[in-house]
């Protein structure tokens, strides 16, 4: 089985002398391309070791210190601006919360005049406006009041009726109204 070429990381490791096993060493010895890459890395390493680099001068260090100080000041100013914005946002949120609490307190402590309890009339009919039974009740109600009885007295006796009994009462009332007309 033929081995593929070495990766850059493996070629660097071989050039630096880190062991990868006999199969990697054998590949470098047999493959001209990988051998050339490892040799180039070794040459570059040797040239870097032989190179002399002067120490930067005072001008470089002064400029570096000035730039670092500027950067630190800029980041500190940015942090202060961020803190100011955060304080403004929190202050506005607190003010809004106070307004809401005061409004809620004011609403809860103002008393509306008591509303008279409204009782719905009990009608054994559908509440639909198209129901003919509503017309019947509106006709029966004045007749009951003329006899000296109040409608509320009649409604009390109708409350305990079943649906079937209610239908019988309605039909009886319709017949009675038909006779009086």
C-alpha cells in the first residue's frame, strides 16, 4: 500500500526531530517531494537560528508604550460610556416601574360608586331576537300585571320547571292569548 504525502504538521515534526515511527522515516527517504519539504523546513530552521536580530531602539519602545497607553485609555473610556448608558437605561426602567406602581395604586384606591346588582330576567325561551316566544312574553307581562300580580311572582313559580314543563306553559299561554284576541 502506497502512503500518501506527509501533512505540513507531520513534515514539520520530522524536521524538528520528533519521532513518528519507521514508516514515516521510510516514506521521507523514498518520496522525493516529502524529503524536499522536510529538507526545506530544516534549512529554514537553520537560517533562523543563524540570523541576528537587533534589539529595537528607544524610539520603538516609546512608540509602543504610547500606543498601548492610548489603547488602554480608549477601552476604559468605552467601558465608562457603556456604564453611563447602562445607568441611563436602568434609571428609565426604574422610573417607568414607579409610574406604573403609582398608577396601579391610584386605580386601586379610587372607589367607584357601587353598581346596583342587575338581575337577568328568567325567561324559558331562547335569547334570540328572532324567537316568537319573546313577543309572547312581552304581551303576557302587561296582562299579568293588570290582574294585580307582579311578573316577578310569576317568574318565581316558573324557575323549578323542567324543559318539557316550560314548553307546556308556553303553549298554554299562546292558546290563552289567542282566545283573548
